[in-house]
């Protein structure tokens, strides 16, 4: 289980500061597909980056599997990022001169897995997103939707508990967006997926829970955990 407890995030700005998050409290189930909606600048990316350990909260706490992160050292954050979380970005962030297979294999290079095992797992992840026959291609030879599927394969290759996706369909047409959403829905069956999106229709259609944000706060939550669930999670 993952819990944000009254998270605040300030960034320095000029002489003052920007309050990107103003006390966000949210608990996620081990297994659900959460869409985060809200206008530009309301703190969605900041929240996702804090959940994924890419950015640090100013005050509050992020509780991971019952453990507070208040005293996390760099090593703890590294371990969390490398083993528990997979990221998917709007701009894919693939390495252009590497093949599709290498792009996915590289995500395993930090985890002490043998070369043969890396390849096996990367191929399996690419098969899962329907790209088992595109291993030797380079990202530049693919469509946006295919590149995003490679990025999803890269995110799941380590079998993380959590996938964080920041506007994964933001650069895609509607038909391709649907393909990407189908894949995210499928991989959300056995993990937590938190997706930021500008598209309320896709959120309604594919996710199991919708969280709306405004001005650094949670405006609404379609499926908060019940008291019993919180005890059990
Ligand atoms: P969203 O993803 O919802 O568009 P962000 O989380 O990117 O919003 O940004 C929330 C607020 O925090 C905005 O006012 C933004 O300008 C500010 N912000 C985000 N990142 C930084 C940063 N690294 N430095 C300064 N201000 C930032
Ligand atoms: Mg953003």
C-alpha cells in the first residue's frame, strides 16, 4: 500500500516560493487504475514525481508498505525507484540510437540480472505490449503509439508494484490512445497504475478510480478506501 499523508511541496520562485502541493492526502490500493485529472499547473506531475521518488516532499509523509519515508536515505530512494516503480512519460524518453530490445533491456541493467535473463524478460515485456516482432527496430522508425508501447514495456520489465504514467497519451491521436489505454488497463490488473491525463473520457472509460486536483489540492476522489480497506491494505 502507498499512502500520501498531508504532503506539501514548495519550490523556490524568485524571491518567494510556489506551493505546488498544499496538503495532499491519498491512499492507493495495491491493485487499481487511478486517473488524475486537473488543469495545467495544479500539481499533477509534482504529485506523481513525489510518489515515484523522483522529487522530495517538503513536509508530510509518503508511507510505502507501512514504512515512513521520512528517514529514507538516497540508497533507500534508489532501491525504491529501481525495484518498485516504473515510469511512462508523454515524450516516451527512449534512447534513439538503441534498438527497441536494448531500450527495454537497459532498464534491467541496474538489477543484477544476467544478460540472457535480461533479454528473455525484455522480449516477454515487448510481447506483452504487442511488439514481439519489432525487437530490432529503432524508436525513430516507429509510430508514436508504438514508441509509447516500448516505453510501457520498459516500465514493466522489472515487474514493479507501481506504474506511474504522466499524460501517456498526450502526444497520441485518439485511436492510438485507446491502444495504449488498453495496455495500461491490462497491466493494472496485477499492480497499481497511477496515470495523469487531460482526457476525462479516457479516464472514465478505463480507470477504476478518478482523482481530481485543483491548485495543489485534491478536489474529489471517486473511490477512496473504506475504513476496513485501510485496515486491511
Ligand atoms: P501539472 O503537472 O498539474 O501541470 P506541475 O506539478 O508541473 O503541474 O506544477 C505545479 C506548480 O508547481 C506549477 O505552478 C509549476 O509552475 C510549479 N513547479 C513545478 N515544478 C517546478 C520546479 N521544478 N521549480 C519551480 N516550480 C515548479
Ligand atoms: Mg504535468
